[in-house]
């Protein structure tokens, strides 16, 4: 199995190394693509962001179809809104958009450090992505649904600390 791991800037991204380690130990190949504001979370972990300077490189069907699944870990309000509006602001976002367009199983794990000002917009956008085929994992208990349980706020550090990488491994192996 070969997955693309899209990393965005939120507390849960501090667990990226744990996630990659658990997946690779289970013989799952992982390629990391970080949005520009999340590059600090993937320091010291091999990632491909620097190889792509145009979104058309990562949005092509030939490129995206090499992946068996795409995971966004975590997905923030801003990334959800960009994904829902098909805004290909960077190569990592174009992977999320291309995954749904090419019927690649896509999992988003929502965790925002603070409540967005427009929480209802986040809910509507996330539900729309679920209707298009995205799956959502609750970072508190690992439950997966096509409609999200959005997590945010002061407890995000605790949620990130308690996130069990096995939940993601289980989702990947059940594809």
C-alpha cells in the first residue's frame, strides 16, 4: 500500500513522525506533502514538498493514481475551505482535490487549535466533502464516518497527545 500524507498546521501535526513510523512498520509506503505553513512539523522527516513548485504536477491523474489512499493529518478550517472550493493553492491541496476527483480513498482527521470564527462554514464544507466521498476520522476515538465530528479548542494538545496511530493503520488496512 502507498499513501500520500498531507500535513497541515495544527497541534495534531506534532504526531506526524509517530504516524509515519507506525505506517512504515506495517509495510505501508508513505509520501508526505505539507502545506507551506506546516513545513516545521515535518522537519527531519523526508517529504516531497520541495520537489513540486506547480500544482499541475501533483493534480494530474497520472500522479495521483499512484496512491492507494490520501490522508490529511490534521485537516484545519482553512484547508477544509480551500479543499471544498477546489482552491489549488499549493501542491498538497491539489493532491486532496485530485484524490476525490480520481476516486482515491481519502481520509481527513479534523483538529483545529481554536474555534474558527465561522464554525458553521466549516461544518457545511466538511459535510459537502463527505458527500463527495471523503471520510472523516474523529481524533478523539478513531471513529470513521462520511460526516465529520469537528474538534477544536483549548484541548487540542490533549487530543493530539492521546491520538492513537493504530486508528489510522486500521483504516488503511481495511481499504
